[in-house]
C-alpha cells in the first residue's frame, strides 16, 4: 500500500468519524429542542387556562409561543441536517444521488435564512414588551 493510499484511508476514516459525531450531536439537538418546546408549550397552555392570569400574561405568552416555534424550527433544521449527513454518506457509498443531495441542501439553507428572520422577529417582539412595561 502506497503513501497516498494510506493518506486517503486516514482522511476517509476521519471524515466518517466526524460524520458519526455530527449525526449524534444534531440528533441530540433535535431531540432536546423538541422536549424543551413540548414542556414550554404545556406550561404556556396551563398559564393561559387560568382566567385572570391568562389575560394578564397574554402579551408575554404570545412572545413565548413565537419562541417555541423558533425552537421547533431549530430542532427541525438540526434533524434535517442530520438527514443531509446521512444522505452524504449514502452518496459517498454509492447509494445516493448527488443532484438530490444538492437540492436538499439548498432547501435547508433557505429554511435556515427563514429561521434567522423569525429569531429577529421574536427578539423585537420581546423588546417591545419590555419597552411597554417601562
């Protein structure tokens, strides 16, 4: 086995290890994000069901619901990124189509841009509530 063959094997091994770690991290982000969103949604529903407290906290719960949606979007994006890594591995193994992988990656980039815009909206809503309190 030559030098370049060994070098290629080491690089490939490193890429597989990085992909494995990336899939674990992104899978955990998606799982934890969904758990956080579920818990926050349950708590918000409980607060909204209390008659007087629900009316008083309505502006705050609106922002919280926006934040919950943002957390769900991030968790969904992490799950989709994990799927992209898996598709990339399939392409490298000869099981997938490069064209589909590129198309999927572009759609995920568009979703990421939308998540950023949603985050800016949630932050501005939170600032508006903070200003109204003063």
